[in-house]
C-alpha cells in the first residue's frame, strides 16, 4: 500500500509529484497511457510561463517537469485509471493494465478535455477534417481554406499557427468581441490570412467522408448560410474530466470538483484535487502548477496527522477532517 | 520487437499485395500522440505475430501516401486487407481500445 497516488500528468500532477516526492511520500503518478503531459503537449511555444523569457515549447516544459518529479523519486505509470474506489479509508485505484493500487491519499489532477460543439457532423467527421488540435493536425491542411471556431486565446493561437499551412483561416465566433488577451487579438487581426466571421454559430458540419463546409447561423439576424471549408478546428474551451468521480466527489455548478476554499480538500477525506479539474476560470499552466503544490502540501499534512494518530479504524464517513488538520498543526 | 517501416517505394509490396491484414500506422516525429501509441502497436505486433502485420509510415517522408489516403489527423491507423482499406482508426488510444478496434483481425 502506498501513501499517495497522483492521477494526472499535466503541470498540476507533476508539480504535486515534485513536492510529494521531496516530502518522501514516494508518490505514484498515473500518467495516462497515451496522453502524458496533458494539454501543453498540444501547444507549441509557451510564452507566459514565468522563468522562460525566450518562451519554451509545451512538450519541452512537460518533459522538464516530469524529469524533475522523477529526479526526486516519483514513480510514473504510463497507464489509465479505469476505476476509482474512494469509499474506504484506503483508496483503491484500478489501472488499465488490470492492477489495483492502494493508497492512503489520492490527488486527482486529470485536467479538462476539449469541449465539443455537440453536433452530429462533428463526431462523424472527427479526424476527417474536424480537429481540436491545430499543432497536431495543421500539417495536413496546406493551401486549404479552413476555420477555427472560438474567441479565446486558444482560438487565436490556433488560428495564427494554422496560417503557416492554410491558404486562409476563418475565425468563427458567436459574438462581436473576443475573449482573447489583447496581444493575441492584435496578432490575429494583423494576419492577412485570417478573416473573422462575427456573430456566427456553427449549426452543422457538412461533408461525407471529409469536411466540405459548415452551416452558420447568424446570432443577430437568424440567417443561415453555408461556408465552404476543408478543415474545422474547434477551440471553444474545455470541460473538466470528472467522469471517474461522478457520485463519489461533490462537484460545483460549473462541473469542476468542489474543494474547500483555497485548499485542495475535496468532499472526501484523503482525496485532494488540483489543476483545471477544479478551476473553471483561470486554467493556466502556472495556476495548475501552484494548485499541484497546494494538493501535495495538503496531502502531506493529512498523512502526517494519520501518522501521529495511527491508521484510524473508522471509515471516511466517520472521520472528522477538521480534527485531523488541527492535530497536524 | 518493434514494428517495421514501410515507404512509398515499398508500399505496393508490403501492404497492397500482402496476404494477411496489414495495419499501417501513419505517424510523424512532431506528433506527440503518435510517439505514445507507437510502443503500444509494437506490443500488439509482438503478441500477434501471425494474425496481423503492423507497419509504420512516416508522413513527412512519404507525403504522397498521406495525401492518397486522405490523412487529415495523426496518428491514423489503416488496416489493409486485399489491397483495400478495411478499417480506419484515428487518434491515440490505450492498448485495450486498439485491441477492441482490431478484434476481427486478432481473433
């Protein structure tokens, strides 16, 4: 049985692993079988992570975080969690390989997944012209006319990146103003290959075997029109990955895992959460990393309190969380 | 055992004229998910040496084939049988999911 299992391998997961490893908690990081490194693996230059004035490539930043975690003794499992049992005092984490790991505490840092438009054509043509990752798939749209749906920083970044390949990039946004940071907006506005389509909602993705266009609904006039395209990149935000903890942990109205104030404590003793899975507002690499630190420190206090009191012979229902934290102090 | 590579030059022989099913993995060095799925495919090949042949095709080096098979997202895995595409799998998936997708060839 372990002291701590960390589920997730983005900035939150690896930062929690660094702190937990340095506290001698010997954490196991369940890093995912094919998505190690989280969202930053799908981006190019990260220019706003402090300490890197020249910028750093997303995958390089994640590789360094992993290296740092392993240097202090974190163990990495390139596997997925298929089942989670948080009901007992000892938490049970079942992996894709079939193995079940047991731990006194768990940090849940699974991040958020690309949000979909929710249209049937979108799923049907996913991978056949519909994509959520410009850096992954932009390569295949050389000299083609494509579109990015969205109005935030990710949408601007993707659109700008895609102009390296595409002949034209439409940015389709359902309002007249962008949510993106000023600097990203300016870059997009200045790019001659980018054309903005304002007040437009995508209501259908067209094509049979490959994307041929989209149907747009004007959010002001209600008029519909078709726009011919060979590629559609969706950048409308993210949804927290909480399916493993449905009915096990309390969630907020936004669908993120509920935590106590600015701590990482969830509704279950011994279970902590960090990163985008608890944060619907800021969702930056550095806020996720900070959140991972909080979770590791909270887990450390929790384990220290158990160490002092011995492993309780009671279930998590009967544990008084406040009493535990006071004992640790 | 790692799966072997195929190229434009050898595709006809390696894939289209092969006797049994051949899974072609379209990948590139800059594609993170491709790198993650590569060892998974190696494992599947090692565990099923006679049922299916798994070959890797670098799209940077063989863009003509990527275009011919209308690849717009990688990793893309196409299983060829009798020279025709029998199944297409798009995106990195864990081993059990790939095995499910390939069930008809692995039984």
